[in-house]
C-alpha cells in the first residue's frame, strides 16, 4: 500500500468517526443538522449518511407523539437500537450488572444478576458467560447484534494485556487472562476490560453530559480510586494508574495496617470500612453500615474536621500536580458527611492550593454511578473505529 492510499484511508476513518461522534447522545438529527455540526460539505455529508443508512448503523425514523413531547425533532436519523450494540458487564463478588448500549451511547436496557455462588478465579468464565446469555434473552437481543463487550473489574487490572492481576474482594484472582472469556461467549466480539474506577468516571461524565477534556475523578467507596483524563484516559505504563488510596497519610493517632500490607494508606480511613473505624475512634460508636450514621456523628467536629483535612490534602496534592480543569468527587464513604464538610473542603482547597482561585470541584451522588454502562463508554469509540476500518473502508 502506498502512502497516498494510507493517508487517504486515515482521513476517511477520521471523517466517518467525526460524523458518528457528532451525533452520539440519544438525539434525532436531520441531514442539515449533521452537516452543520460536522462542518462537512453537503455532498460528502449526504454520502456518509447514505452509507451509514445502507449499513443500518443509522435509521431514519419518525418519532411518536410521546417522544416528540420531549422536544425532539419529528423525524430524522437515529442510531440503530437493534444492531451494532455493546454489552457492558460489571463483575463483582456476588453480582454481575449488565448494560445494553447502542452506538449512540444510549443505554437501552440494564439488569443486575445476583450470583448463586460467589465469583472466584476458578468459576469466573462460566459465571460471566451464563449471565451474559441470560441477559441476551432478557433484553431480547440476538447474539449477532452484539458488536462489542466490555468488562469492568476491580483491583489490579492490566488493560493492555487484558489480565486481571488481583482483586481484593474476589478469591483466587491472580493474573487471569481475560481473553479466555471470548471463547465462552456465543459469538466473536470486540473485547475490552477496564478498571472499575474509569468505568465509574465515564458513567458519571456521560450522565451529566459534561464535556471536560481534562479532569480528575475520585471515588471514595469500598476502596479509593482516581481517574485522570486528559483528552483520553491516562492509564499509566502498566494500566495501574490512579491508586491514590494507597498513598500514606501519617496523621492518624494510631497506625493502621492497610489490606495492601502497608501502613496508614488513605483507604484505611477514608473508605467505607475506614470511615466506620474513624466513627468508632472519634465517637466511640460501633456501626456496621454507613446508613446508620446519625446527626450526632455527622456533627462531631473532631471527626468531620479530620475528614476535611484528609480529603483536602488529597485534593490540594492533585490540584498542584495535575492542574486539572475539574475535580469530580463523591462516593458512599463521604456522602453522609458532605452537608458538613463539602464547603469547608472547597474553601480549604481554594485557599491552600498553589494556583488558588476558581472552585473546580464538582460533587456527584453515589447512585449516579453505573459501571456496566461506563465500561462501554471507555471503549466503544475504539471498537466503532475498528469496525469502520475492518468493514467500511
Ligand atoms: Zn494500602
């Protein structure tokens, strides 16, 4: 192949992707809308739309009155909801959550499957493939309509080699080659695995339709994770970036040993388990669940002051080192305390970070997280591009 045809091919892939990406997001578009937002000529826009229509990637549809009440256009192009679909799977110890998403990044269906037997390194492929097949049936989708599968995993995940290195909460997960899953699924698909923190981040970002090109996303839950996004996810040299939960913070009255074997990591006191221990240390109350937190605990000034200090320390550190456009933060471990500590944290970070000023912190609610959907968001554009290269060029 000569250089001209190579660069022509690259340009063509780029243009087709540009059209698809411009209209993702669940809307209905007329041809002139598409032309306007892509800036393409009428001729090349028409040609590309005809190609996508012929391949059934886009369908021309008249909307029902009911949909029209939502302020959508009466007719136009939409992404197919029957073909070119993605399935996202969030794999947990006793639960697999599934999400069905189309090329337009709209979630069409989702369902949670409680596992009869806990997941482990020995039954993992059987468990996931059984749930996958049940989900196809429940969603009334044919296996050949699925274009790609993306799996969200916790712990240590080598996304480049698709290896699940270890999980703190699931037994016998040691360097599992997740590529083997493809053989257990009923048809061949594009396949991706992703760290759950990135899936969490992209689910929240897409839910809010935020369009930041540069942000840090933090989640304080069973563990503490961080995503750094700069015109794309930053995954580090081995795909393990973002382990801020295992940075030590030596201001605790008494040392705590972390699950990772080291001392005083943030996870030992700002994860769900860690906050329960803090409540015991500061208030003398033993709780099993953060739902039980009451006003007396939330307003304990020594406790909420300590939490404010620790969270602010993380944020100042991040702000000074990464200079993000936004810091997006939340999670069930912090949520009960937010009414008291939120503004204090914002003020402290604004005053004490090096380039102080604008408040760049945004808070999300834990219930907005949808890892099964988010893992598709981390990978579907790559899979669509691959499909274009393999089939449309
Ligand atoms: Zn640790």
